[in-house]
């Protein structure tokens, strides 16, 4: 864990965004006692995900330096779309 710079550690080990996303998905599915089919469940999760993504407006601080460090440590996994 300590071999990575502080920016990468914060990015890797911060789970607040993931927990928030999961909470919003559970909020939609827990009110339904049953779904007609697996497709119905997948459709409601897809639509909920699209609504959640629209609300993501806060950019990651220092993204340039984080991306540089990610490319150093994980060059084989990081692909940059041009």
C-alpha cells in the first residue's frame, strides 16, 4: 500500500463513491418485492445508473498527476483514449 504515492492511495482506497452508488441501487430495488424477469431488474438498474451518472459533476482533484502516476505503476492496464 505504501509503495504508491498519496494521490493513488486516496484514489484506490476511497470507497465513498462506490458505497454511495450501491446505496442508490439498493434504494431502487428494495422497494420492489419481486421483478417480473431478470430483464426487468436489469432495465431498472440500467436506468438508475444513467440517472446517477448525470449527477456526477465533481472532477477528481489533481487528475493529471494521478494519471501520470497510474501510467508509471500500471502501464499495461492504463489506456488513454485520444
